[in-house]
């Protein structure tokens, strides 16, 4: 099995590589530091499995996930993250993730996830499963906001993430190869779809829905 690692923390990638290659006898064919690299390296390296974090700069794992699934449908994807809020897990599974492993788990959980996806099964860490159960039986006060977020286009989510990361109008336009006026139009669409008036509210929602490293605290 060939594995691609996608995580913006070098020490995490190095530790995973050692564990996968030495303990699980799995070949790591590449390392990506953000969602865009994960997509490009998947195209180039043709891995069997991508193990990917959520919070990465530029393009996060949840937005990279559907692009990888659409372009490389045979590739399995396991999300490995500290952030296991219900909306992240549900979105990952809806977008095609084959597993979701809590980063605070023992390496055994990741090994179980890899074995599960090899036989086309879905694996969730116990902590992740509990989050889904709690959400199912609890109240749904945030459903409307989650629904609104899911109506955003991939490009609108990219702009939203870059706004939250402090990128200015010109920088967003340059990175995404669009005009400054198009950036402004995306901002207005974001405000309309998310029912907010201020850019600061866009930033807060980006944190809440896992588009930036600065996750909101409950």
C-alpha cells in the first residue's frame, strides 16, 4: 500500500512516516503541507491512501477532500485530526472520507482504520463515534448555520478561509488568479449566504466551521 501524508506540521508527518514504515510496513510515497499540495501530489504519485489533517493553510483538508475524491475516486482518504466536532466529521463522511481518526488516539486506531479501508469499510475512532452519537441524540440548534455553510461553493470557501487567515483583497485575487472585483463579489455572496453583515463575522464562522487553525472554543 502506498500512502500520502498531508499535514502542515513537519514533526507530525515525520512521526507518522516512521510509524507507518517501521511498524505497519506501509510505504509513504509523499508528504503535503496543505490541501493544494495534497490534491497535486495525489495526481502525481497515485497513492492508495491519503491520510490528511483538516486544519492546513491555504486550502484545508475538508475542502481538498471532495476534489481528491472527484479526481481520483479509487484513492481512500482517512482524516486524522484533533478537531472532531460533529459538523467536521459529518461533512468529511459526506464528502467521501473512508475514515476519521482522532489525533489523540493511539497509533493502533490508525492501523485499524487502514485495515478497514483496505476492505472498503468505514472506520471512526471511538471518540469520533461518540461525538456523532451525542449529536444525534442532542439538540440541533446549529443545523441552520451548518446548512447555510454547506451551500457555499468551493471557491467561496477558499475565499472565506483566506479572509480568516488575514489575506487582503489583492492577495486573494493573486493566489486564486481572479480579479479584485471578483473577490469583492465573493465577499458579498458570503455575507448574503451566511446572513452576516460584517467581515469579522465571516472570520468567526470560518473558525467555527474548521477552515482555519484558530478553531473556536466551546
